C-alpha cells in the first residue's frame, strides 16, 4: 500500500497549481482516506528520493513538516 500511497501523493502534487500553497499532510490524508501518519511516512520517502520537498513551519521553535510540494528540477 505504501507505493500506491506515494503514487497518489505524487499525482495530487502534480495536479496542484504551482501558485497554490503546499498540500498539507492533513489534506492528503482526507483526500485518500488514509491515516495521517501513513501519509507523512510516504511523503518523507518522496522527499528522501528527491521527488518532493517539505513545507516547513516552526512549532515552538522546532522546524516541523506540515506539507509537501513537488520538487522542480
């Protein structure tokens, strides 16, 4: 299922308008009716393989990933 979820995330990122805000983990979880932690793991794998980039925000001074964007080469 992880590979299928990764492909779904990539498809959603490709469909998103590049001028839009990053797609959040919560939005992806709702869209795919998946657990947010599963979406987060799949998104991190996409980041690790260079297919996506994290969208970060500081939470109490700690950088935290809240979303993901398609990596443009």
